[in-house]
C-alpha cells in the first residue's frame, strides 16, 4: 500500500541526546512530510521536504530525503522532555492525501 | 488564527447506538478530511471533502458511516449503528487552497464503544 513505514517503532533516549527515526516508502513521491502527535492530541505538521530536496532544517529538526533509496530520516537534536510523542512520516504521491504508517513512539527520559 | 475545532472531545456509547462528531475547519480552508485512528496505529483517511463535495470516500464504511459538509464549512461524521471495533480517535483536518500539501489537525474525538 502507499504509505510510509517508520522505524524504529519505539525509541527511548536520555534528555539532551539526539533522536533519529527513519521512514521508508515504495513509490515515487512529490514530497514527504513529518508530523508529531502528543498523547491525546491531534497531529502537528513539523516539516515538508520536496522530492528535489535532499536536506531541510527547522530549529532542532533536520530531515533528509534519499529518493534513490526511497527513504527519509528525521533527526531531533538536543532532545527535551517535551519531544516525547509519536512521530509519523507521510509521503505525498501527487495528490492531496496523506497516508500514515504506525509511527515511531519517542520517549525522552529526564 | 484559530485551529481546527472538534466536539465532543470524548464520547462513550453502547454498541448499536448512534453517535455524531462535529468539525469546524480553519477559516478559508476548502479541503476537509476525516481520519480514524485506532490505538497504536496511524490515522486512516475516511473521507475527503473539497468545499461541500466528496473527493474521496473509498475507505468510508458506508453501511454505517456517513459524513456531510452541507455549506462547505462545518462537517459532521456519523456512525449508525456503532460496533465495538469503531472505538478509536476520530480526527478532522483541513488544508488551505494556497497550500494543499499541509494539513492542520484538530484535537480529535475519542470514541469508546462498549
């Protein structure tokens, strides 16, 4: 199916460390987006990277995209307790629809 | 700018009962989406509206689910009758015609079917 698959499913790190999560997909994309979901809340858009971009930064977030490998990674630097959440990638295959995988559950240990 | 509003935030019903969820998108957002998110999974698109027309309802279980957006603004999602497996969070999202790539999500309605 056309969706991103996040890896790992769960990740626990100490506060201050960097967190890296990955996303793989199967067909060509127009862009790929990352969303965050805090427990009991809706999703919040973090960053969008287009198919002709290789890297993008937003604050402590760094996203890379390798279209030849059909993969993306999200790096959160200097993690904080407030970064504890589930993170979803959403590849966009040329329409206005987003398809989500099961996400990476990130836990930041104080 | 106000975000996407949803109500109620929580709902508990017995199986075979009916339930309705309401969504008010961000002002000016022409596209509205309803997602179902079962515990431990990512959101799954149920239906997409463009103004008051349905763009995609291929994953909407039409025997029990219905949705409308009569005036192209607010939307209602209804389940009748509910089943145990409908227990989930129902998320509403909207996007601007100026940037259809990015969706803005509401806080969701958590439905528990007993």
